[in-house]
C-alpha cells in the first residue's frame, strides 16, 4: 500500500466514513487532515450490524479484535405490547443464525471510537470546523474553511453525512438527491438501563406507525430507540426531538415515560428523517463523496456503516492502482462499488415493510413471523428478504 507521500487529502467529516477514509489513505502514505463541524466525536447512536465488505475491510485494517471487544453481550430480542407484556421472542441463537458468523453487533459510536483510535497521530482532526467554499482545477482543489484558512489538496473526500455541506457546494442542493421515507428515528444513551429491562434482554414495543426499543450495552448503560411515521416530517424535525417524541409517544406506558424523561439529561440525541441519497455520480474531478453523503442506503437497509468502511478501503485501493490519475481512480472506484450500493438501496426500500407497520393486520402478521423466527424455513426466508444470502461482489 505505498504511494507518493506528497499527496495531500482533506477529509470532511469525522464520522465512520471519514475516519475510515483517513485511516486507509494514511496507510497508503497520504498526508491527511480531517475537518469536522461538531465540537467532538459524537459517540452513541443506534445498534448496527457490521458485516460484509465492512467486516472484510476492518479485518484487513487490523481492527476486528478491538471491535469484538466492543460488542455487548448477546441478548434475546423480546417484543412487547403497550403494557410491556411479551408477545414474541427472537432468541440469540436465531439472531446469530440470521446474520451469519462474520457479523458484529456494535453501537455506532463504538465503531467510530475504534476508527478514531486507529488513526495515526500524524492525522490532524480539526473539530468545530466547516467548509465554506470549494474550487478546483486539473491539478488540485482549493478549500476555504470557516476559520478563514485556505487548503490546497490533491483530493477532497466529503464524508459529511446525509446533509453534506460539500455535496451542496459541489453537486447542488440536497433536495435534488434526497428521497424520504416519511419516517424518522431518534436514539440516545441512558447512563443506566431501566429496571424493567431484564439482564440479557433487548425489548421492543412495535405499534402501528411507531416503535420504541431499549438495548442493553456492555457497561450497564442502555440505548433508547424511537421511530415513527409522519406526514409532515419537516415540522417534526424543526420541532426537535424532545417536543416531537413527547407528542408522538407521550400516551404510552411501560418504560416509555422513563425514556422520555431521560431526554432532558441526555448528552446528545440523534434525531433525523430516514432517507436515501441517489446520485448519478459520486465524484467531480478531485472531489469525491463517501458514505451517507454519496448514497445513504437508509436505516432500513442496515448496511450503512459496513458500506462506509468498505467503501473507504476500496477507495484506497483505487487510488493506489492509478496514483497519477485521481479522477480516473474515483471513476473506477465508483464503477466497482455502485452495484453493491444499488442492491442495498433496493433492499432498504423492500425492508421498510419490516419497520413501518401500516395497520393492525400487518402488526398481527409480523408477530406471527417473529414467533416462528427460530424455525429454519423462516430464518432462510428472512435472510433472503434482507439480502444476507450473498456476498457483496466487490472482492479484490
């Protein structure tokens, strides 16, 4: 993985995609700087399944051991009604069979932390920094930062998420590329798991148009997770998580009042609409979009973090292969990765039916499926439905 050390890259975004890109490019000898608008690493987030090309890339980067140590203990997934009474159980053995052996269950923030710790000290990360303007010619990219500094780099990697500012500057308004699912998600960390959640158990209340879940973590904490359908998502997002979640879930009992009260003391709350980004091209000259900024397969697809790390690793491969032709390398990278992204986007649209319950009949049918989830036939059908039966076609 050795190329000219004089090549300079600016990575925008210190999330999973940006940190993975910084790590991979540094391993290839690039001089890398990362800028991030947030004042610090965000941490927290929701639980993810980390597998496929992401797992393969993390293995090549030497991260699997540390990621395995970050996993919470396996837990039964228990579905409850509005009174907290169990309705169906997905045993840990069934979950492992569903996802397969090369899969890690991680808190999104823990994956980010492992990547951050792996980035070499020679990579400067500038928090609280924004990109205000981008201009490029055949030989490089000029970037003006929010503090007035000017950066001249060979490559600009925009890994600044669903609402990418660099994408807006270089490719156009977000509305041209964002496809909404009229659904939102909110999640935050609790310092202590609620007493009603038994040890070794994750619990979820799924209702028509909305759901609430509590996930126990390895250190005694827990993650609260809310999702809901909305016909006026702009108004919901503008109102913010506290007001919106109380309006949407304030009528429920069980552990929900405790979770809503926890919003007041939460260090941070992730709250956003569920969307996909669909673009005809992920690069323009020496500027490339990576992760959710480029494709955002959506929470429904459940593969975004894997694509972020795997995509960053493949980007490094492409740049190593043709170091003298960066725009050509970016086109080659996209051609290689796009079939996997499109497949996962299709699966995300299809898997929406598992998350969004439109009526009581679908809710009852869903419970029947979960009650049969331990049977080989249902497991096989679910794996096929979620696209877990084939390996991503991006092998070296």
